[in-house]
C-alpha cells in the first residue's frame, strides 16, 4: 500500500518532468540494490531490492549544469510544477479513491427499502419506497437522524412520509430490541449510490481531515500537540493491519487519508520536502539566483538527515509499543 502511494507520488514528478522537457535519468521502484533495469529512450526504469519507496532522478537536481534540459536550468514555474506534482498526485488519488469508495458503499437514505411483515411499521401502513420526512412533526433529511428520533421517542410517534408525491402521516409504536439495544419500528433504509452525494462526502471528508491536521499544527506552537499523535512506518503498518481486518473498505479509506497526508505534509516549507524546495525556487527567483545551488543542497541535506533521524526514532518507539 505504501509502495503504491510513493510510486504514484514519484510518477507525478516523472510525468510533470516529461511535460516540462526536463530529462529524467532514472525512475526507480524500490530502493537499494538493483534487481532489474531497462532503458527506454533517455530514462532508465529500475526495480530495486528494498520495497520502502522509490524515486525519480532528474538531470542535475542539486548541481549546476550547462544542459538546457537539466532541472537546475528549467524556468522557475516549471520547477514549481515538477516539485508540486507529486503531492498533487497523492491528493488526486485520495479524492478518486474516496469518491469510488463512497459510490460503491452508497449512503443510507430515509426512503424505505423494506418493511418487516407484522412489524409496527407494517401495521401502521408504511410500505417500501415511502420516504420518511418527519418524526413527531420535526423534519429530517438524513436516515440516521430519523433513527435517533425513533430511538429517543417516548410512546407512539407520528411518522410523516411521502408516497406518490403526497405527504401522509401515520402513528407508529417503536419497540425496544435488546439485541441492538435501541427502539425499532421494522423498516430498512434504501441505499443511494448518487455520484453527487459521493463527491460531496469526498470533499467534506478531506476538508474535515485538513481542518484536524491544521489544528494539530497550531497545537504544536501552543504546546498542546501529543507525541502519540505521530506514528512512523511501523505504527502505520500496524494501523493498516487493523483496518484490513475490519474489511477492505476500511483499508481503502485509511490508504486514502494516508495519501492525502503524504501530499499535504510534502508541501510543508521544510528543507528536503517538496514544499521546502519550492521555497528555495521562489527565494532564488526573488534574489536573482544569489542563493547558490550548493547552499540549497546543504540545507536540503541537513533537512533530510533530520527527517531520517525522526523516522528512525518513530520506528524504535512504535516497535517498543508493539512489544510491550
């Protein structure tokens, strides 16, 4: 799963580089010792032994060059597009995956799909395809709101529903069910696979996550963030395993959120991250290249060392948590 997310990220850099005319020297799946490689055109495509990521190597990323197709000689806006394309791909993957997941699973609607024979709803005259619009005079649009209203009722309730365009009302007696620990009237909701609802829920889900992530970053500066809120590779694998046991739908949702996280975090203005490199592109534009290529290389290298050290620290911490 993580390999997929990283490959899609690097594919963003690869495609953007090709479009912008920057030479791609190597596109690698995996890291470490080379297992297989094939050169097609000017690019070497590699498969490497350690399945922890991949990379897209561009000509002269961190050094001066006389080549007109070197990354360092590309126009500033092309550099921004290339550097931002990886995060764009991850965010796009999240949106597509969530949209397809929501389309597949659908949404429960207050339109009745089935009425249990002999139930209080059946005795009250409710039928399949009736749309419940109100309980005890209070109007609702969501199925779960209808359920909560039924469960919170005291005695008989007035159900307002629409049948063949007419709004009708009937009295129903909710019956407490010990197995599910709530009151029921014997109806089943229909499932709506509307692409509009799926797209809306997709945007809302991403918006809620980004809001939570933003609040967490604000919490860092306020001293309110917790160390347990951050996990490394081991922690994410453990979480993915838990989600997979709950079903493939949970795993796809988890993967989508991780992809969104990868895209957003990569755009942070921290050295070695794509966002940090974009900051250098803009700074060099403003200062008319007074900041040298070597200075950028050293800063990014220092940032990479800090990131790797942080990742190793998280691996040890998460491993000890699993053991203990």
